[in-house]
């Protein structure tokens, strides 16, 4: 297998490197380390962080791509790990933990007659000789894997306690972190093993495992939320601070810029950008012979256009806050002492805007994950071949019209998306409380 680097892969790992450097700078600086201690002491934030790290690990492992020899198929490291889930496809729909297809089919019997029956699945529950013992097998497997998970968790907990014996207690709530890790280990172990025997979240129209689809969709949500924010922040922070601090013609020019941009419907700009990239790929088909490269380029341009169209709200907030901060006593004193404008902005203005930036970024992150579903609905989102929660919801709207209703695709996408967004908001609340300069609580 030959490694291949897609545009979004490179930018995503570049962003991870930037976050690592920011973490290192925060560790070396006391005025940044102090508020992060408050975040670390927050039990809810730490529990959310552990689960978010699990989501991020899945997304990052899905961003390490390989090309199989001369084949044009591109697979990721996550695909290699989930090979049993990826290759175990059924004929069509099957409900969660089912052993039969969801729809009846006309089957020819041994005596030559035909009959409408629910055929057995090719993989789901195929190890059962007696279909009536399905729930007993599910319960037994779940309890056994849960016991294995508890044993792993107990071992890790004992090792941590042994290593920390005799040391003073740290600020990190180890019990909360350990319990959250234990819960993830137990659930992950049980679901992973069950999905080897059954389809825990069912299958879709073409028989593909829905759990595999939801896990693959994590990368799309992570890329849209992080890379779009990466594009948006320089515009929002730079222009917002300049407009609020210098005022005058600089403020007028920046206000005119974002007012004009706001007057254009964002959906039209996104549709125009996606149309242009589709036309470009159609006229240069020889450059995009690999399907994964085409889909990745569309995702990259979607992040780019979303970032360009979504910075105006944060820019307006930062402008208003900068107008207030520039009149405070410590800024006036720095100006009177002859401190340069650039240094005042870097040391006194931007740090006091950090809490606004963090909260807005996380809220925008949530909105971007949700907006992808809307854009996919009108066919201007990610490529239809890309795994995403939006594409899953878009396909589910047709499945809800069936009789009987196919509900598990929508439920799975909603559950993962809701969990992802909720955890991000819980973490952002703790960060806001810690970095808000108006809070004098230590």
C-alpha cells in the first residue's frame, strides 16, 4: 500500500500541530496556565474531553490514507481496523440486531413452489443454529464483553493508583476521567464484539453496516468544524480588532466589507463555489481519476467557502468588544507610556477577547456540523460518495416514507451528531467560565 495525502488530511494534521504548539505555549505561560487549571478541575469538562478525544482519534485515524497498489481505491487506517464491518454487506435493509432482512422476498422452495418470506441475513446472526436463541446470545455476549471491559478498566485504575501512591493529589479529577474511560472501554468492547456477530445499528438500502457509516462520518464532521474555523478565525479576529481599535476610515471600510458579504445569501455563494469546482473537475477529469480525491477536493472547497461566509458574526462581536476595551484604564495607560499599537493589541486587547472567540468558535462548530446536513439536503454539501451524517439524514428522508419505516439510519446519525455537538458545548462552557476576565473567582 502506498500512502496518499489528501488536502484535508494535510490541513487537519497541520491544525493538530498548531493546537499542540498552543498547548505548549499555554503550559509555559502562567497567565494562560491559570485559567486552564480551572478547566481541568471541572469534572464535566474533563468527562466531555475524554469522549471528544475518542471521537477525534477516530477522525484522525480516518485521515491517514493509503492507495492499494495500482488500484484506484483509497482506504484509511480506520478502514483497515474496521475491515470486518466494511466487507460484511447484506442484500438490503436489516433492522438493528436482526437476523432476517427487513422486507419479505419471493423465495423458491425445495419443492418448486414460491413463498414470501423474510430471508436470513448472510452475516448477521449467521452463527446461530437456532434463531430463537438470538436474545440469549446477545445478552451473553454483552455481559461477557462488559466483564472484559470492567477487567481492563480495573487493571488500568489499579496501575494509576499504584503509580500515584504517596504523591500529592493533582488538580485533574482522576476518578471522573477513569470512570469515563472505563465506560468507553466497556461500551466499545461490547459494541465492537456484537457488531462482529450482528449489525448493531442495522444496514442500509445496499446492505452496508450503519455503524461503519456513522464512525466514518466522524471525520467529515471533524473536518468541517475545525478547518472551517481555521479559515474563519484570521478574518474575524484580524478585521474585528482592527475595526474596533483604530475606528475611523478603517472601521468604515471593514463594516462595509462584512455588511456587503452579509447581504449575499450564503447558500448562493456555497452553491456557486461548489458548481465552479464541479465544472473544474469535469473539464480536468484526467487530474481526478481517483474518486476519493474528487470527493476530498469538494470537501476542502466547502470548508473554504463556509469559512469565508461565516466570519462576519464573530467579527462584529469582536469589534464591539474592542471598542469597549480600548477605552479602559490599563489600555489608556499603556498608550500614554508610549507602548506601540501592535503590542497593545497583542498583550491587552486580544487576550481579553479570548473567551468570546472560544465560545463563538464552539457554537459555530456545532452550527457547521448541523449545517452540513442542510446543505446535503439541497445537494450542495459534501460529495454523495462521502460518508457524513448529513448524507445519512438526506437518505433517511426517503426511507421514512417506506412501509414499514426504516428509522435506524436517521436515529444513528442523529445520536452521533447530538453527542458530538453536546460534548463540544459542555467543554466550551467550562472554557468560557475559566477565561472570562470578568469572573474574579479563582
